[in-house]
C-alpha cells in the first residue's frame, strides 16, 4: 500500500497566489444524498491527438497551471500523464464518503495538495485511508470491519501521493471550523509511484 506524506513541498508563494483567486464553486449532490463542494480548475484530454501524441490542457486559471508546471518540473511527468485536475472544497456539514480513484488495473496515482494556510487539528477534515478491498455496497462487511490505516491532517503545502485504488475519504469537519477545506488534486496515469515520490522529496524546502 503506497501512501507518502511530504511536507514543505509546494512553495507558499505559489499557494498564496492560487488562494487569492476567486474560484467558482458549485454544490453538487451525489446519488446517495451526500454533498460536497467541487470546483473545476482544468479540463484535459478533450483534444488528445493519438497520431502525434500531443495533448492540450485547458486551464481555468493561470494559478492552477503554474502549480501543474511546477509539479511537472519536479517529477518529470508530461501533460499526457495528467488524467484530471480539480479542487475539492468542503465545510462543516458536508460528508465525504469512502471511495477509490480507480481500479488497480487503471494504475492511477493521486496527488493531493492541501491549500489551507491555517488548519487546526481540532477542526478534523483528515484524509483517511482504509485497509482491505473496496466495495461500494455499504451493506457489506467491508464498511463495518475495515480499519483506518493512515490519517493525515490538511497542513498548508503538504502533499499526499498515493495509489488510486486505495480506499480513502475526508473525515468530517468540526463545527468549530470557520473556513472551507480546500485541496487541489492531480490524478496521474502511466507513471511510476517511486519516481514521483523521489521528485517530490527532492523538492522539499
């Protein structure tokens, strides 16, 4: 189970510029009645050309693109490795259900960048990872019997890198928290966990 937490990676200058941007967010309701905030920062892959292996990324704002360009420079990935990029925002009362980002055969690696300049441990909002195989049938014993194997608080500039088939969720946010929890996500394909990890560790400040 590959999960790596790396602190002091992304420069606060990049993160501060991103946080200064007013982002459009829309509340969406899932089929099971849960809610969270979702803000699209980038659309990619829509004009992928299989003949010349080129891809054009349509960023919604320059600041998201700047962070992606920084990430590329540190990890040596290409635009074609980016499956999707978006921001999730959650507040007190929102629920983040356990899910996976892809099956094992999809070979998706997820990178979460925490975007909150301030976060207190009593506010909750941890990213929790669970042991065992995932099922979306919540009547199954998995839902009741599997354990949290790692729980990570959303510190500013902290990065989590993990294999997308690992079940995970956002733990509830305390009513004491007066701000929304923001994360920037890169979903990557056709790349290698260890090489990404090495590039990010070497980038620590």
